[in-house]
């Protein structure tokens, strides 16, 4: 079990109801990037898109008050959980 998954099942630093909201926001951030990728607004370059995704998650984390800031590791974990469920990808969809 990954550290993200373990923390998501037994949150201690956040309210339990916050986890679904964070995961939903991470999914929304990733979805917006995937739409830009598929529309041609972003180059079809997997490593660069991954770097952009990580940058966007770091900016999202920075919007929180320091005392309530989610761990960046958990935001990354949420992203990879979404990728594992095939809801996000780092390359343009094949036609």
C-alpha cells in the first residue's frame, strides 16, 4: 500500500471530508490539462506534461494557509491514483 493510500484511508492532519474535495480538485486540474493537450494547446510531450502537472499541483498546494496545506506527496499520490484508474494520461489520445 502506498503512503498516499495509507494516509487517505486514515487521515490525521485533515478532516476526513476534505480528502474527496482535494481529490476532486486534483482531478479537475488534470482534466483541464488533458483537454489542452488533446486540443493541441499543449505539445504532445509526456515528460513535459508530467512536469506541468506537478507544477500545477504545487501551485494548488500554495493556495492553502500553511497550517492547512495538504502534503505535496498526497497531491502527487492523488494524481497517480487518477492515472492508475486511466482517467488521466500524459500523451495525446490516439484518433
